[in-house]
């Protein structure tokens, strides 16, 4: 009952109280395409299609090519956050082979060597046919950025992508969000304290108790890390691994507006592996403490859902159902390893 109420409160606050609000002048030139394609760079094979409901419609008929519109803009020197928003509609979009071959709206950023920076960039990625829907994402300034571009793409994906009400504006903090954020963290932390306090009290072995505290602390710390910091850590780790293994990652040098490269694809499996490993250790320790697998699975589910909901209040993070599934898989494997160990010993 308490968990259900907590879920409703957190979802309600996150949906009804936006963190930032767009304000100020429009930063894009000709965002509604009233002056044809003035201000926009167009791919050589760009297919401009007709859609009376849209400001612009791009079409791609072959997986062998990429269609895009791009516009470079200057990030305001005194502005920390920007909001990119648009209404999008997809029509029979068939993705390509790669995980980023969709109908996309992105904000790409590059360093002084014109290299794609490993920063959040997605606003939307569409596949299949979809009705009009509004998408908006807030982006934070990064000091390494020397170029910024808004991209409408069908990279090696066929179909039509229609756009209207495209806008890029400065974003300012919503004064009502901070109290909601504090409330969310207090409720979430209190809920997890009620769930796991009995288990910590039941642990008699000091090393086991420290292990459980470290695992819980690591999971909660990972939940509260902002998206930009999280991706920067992941990117630095990737570069370190590449350097140790002498891997020449030529892909990081690319800045292809066609969408032929997307650095984020490198990090997806790694992030899931971290999720999986943390909850595997949790399942292993809880199975040992509780001498069973039923309660560890339930506690793992409660922790996974709560941490995903709390990420709604952390900048650059989102709540993903797939992460809950990965977390639960980790707990299940941890419980299974403990059961196997106990069976072998007996």
C-alpha cells in the first residue's frame, strides 16, 4: 500500500512539475520553415515530402543513404540550459541495421577538433508509424563544446519524418521543482529505510553487513548521479580501456551529420552490465541473510522500481522499464548462485 502511494506521488510530481521552463527568444533561424530551407544545411539526397499538417517533412526511400537537415547555432554564453522541443510524426519508418538508425531529432555537440562529444543528445527516435506527439529535452552547457547543431535525420532508415513547432530556447529553473525534488528524495529514502532496516538489523556478521551497506550505497549513489556526469564517467572509462588495449577508435573522430556514427552505442551494454552486477551482489547477500529467495526477489523489485522513479528527479536521467528488468535479472542470478552454493555444500 505504501509503495503504491509512493509511486503515484513520485510520478505525479515528476509529470506535473517540470524542472525547467523555456523562455526568451528563439535561437534557431527559420525554425518553422516559413522561408523554405533558409538557414538549414540539407543532405545531398534529401527528400522533402508533402504533409499539410507539418512545417517540414523529410523522406528516405533507401537504407543505403542518410537524409538529414542540420542547423548550427551559437550557445548563449551566459545560458547554462537549453530546451529543444518539437511535434513529431513518423510514417512507416523502418530502422536500419544499427541501433541509432531511426527517425531522429538530436542536438549534437562537437569539440574544437570537430569531434562528436560524448554528451546527451537525443530528443526523439521514432520507428514505425506514430501520431503527432510533443517531444522536449533539456540540455546543459559543456565547456568543451565549440559547435552545436540541431539535426533532423533519417540515417539509413526508410520512411517519413514530419516536424512542426520546432523550437530551441533558453531554459530556466522552475521554482516549484526543488521542493518536489526534496520531497521525492525524502519519501524514497524513507521507504527504502523501512524496507531494508530489518535486514541490516538481522545481519550478525560485520563483514556481511558492510557488504550490504556498500552495495545499497553504490546503487543509490548511481541513481543520484546526473546524466552528464554519468556519461562523462562512462566515456572516460571507455577511452581508458581503448588506450590500454591499444584500440584505435576512429569512430570518435567522426562528426557525420548523416548519423553514420553514434558514440552512445558503445556505452549501452556497459551501463546495463553495471546495473546487473550491482543487483546480482544484492541478491547474493540478501539470500544469505534471509536464507531464501522469495524475499530477496521482492526487495530487489522494490529497490529497482524506487531507484528508477527517483531518477525522474535527477537531471539527465530517465526511468526505464528495461532497467528494472535488468536489475531483477541480476537479483535472480544472485539468488540462484546462493541456492547453488548451498546445494553444493549440503
